[in-house]
C-alpha cells in the first residue's frame, strides 16, 4: 500500500502480474471506502453507530464503484487506445491506487477546514495514482491514461447524476 501510495510505477507493474494479489487489492479498495465512510460520517456529526454504518456503507459502495470504474477503464483503454491488459491485471493496480484513501480518516477531525482539505488531498492523490496505475497496467502513455481517466470520471459522474435524479423523484 505504501509503495502504491508513493506512486511507484514498478509496484503497479508487479501487481499487474501477481494474480495472488487480487484479494489484497479488493481489501485495499474496501479499506479506502471504509475510511471515507468513517471520516464523512464523523465529520457530519453522526454517533458511534452512524460512524460504523458509514464505514460499512463506504466499503460496500467503494467495491461496487471500483468494479464499475475498472470495467469502464478496461473498455475505454482497450477499445479507444489499444491498451494491453486483461481485466484483473488492470483491476489489481487500480484498486491499489486507492491506497491514499486512508487519508480520509483525517476527515473525522471536527476542526474546519481539516475535513475539506483531507477530502481534497485524498481525491487528488487517488486520481493521480489511478492515472499512473492505468499507464503502468495497460502500457499507455501518460496522455492516453489521463484521457481514459477523464472519460471514465465523466461517465461515472453522469451516472451518479442520473441515479440521484431518479432517487429524488421517488
């Protein structure tokens, strides 16, 4: 986790080839999501049960979103840019790229602007780490990896907006 958080390209290449690291990669993804859920629930003032539920919800949502994110990245990276990786060879490095998400635990410090700064740093760090993971795993150049990230982020945000509008109509 530390090596991937340090944006170590060799670590992402090792993860691409190490099929035994799949469970570890899913665990890292769940930990990052749980950290966000915990930090967010604590920042908005939930009690202990609410914070724990926030952590569980964060872990579950991060797993679902991670699968969607990697699937879109796989489709776009391979079809538009000729990336060379199978699904799990891409998923392992991308899931490990969420390692910086542990910084979301700092969001639980109830002193303004600490939660907002921690969230911004975590999101930016994960974004940069993800671009490097995609570049390493798919064999793309930096520009193509960045464009892949931007397209996937745009699709995910559109999907989020669509689901949110459906839920608000209920």
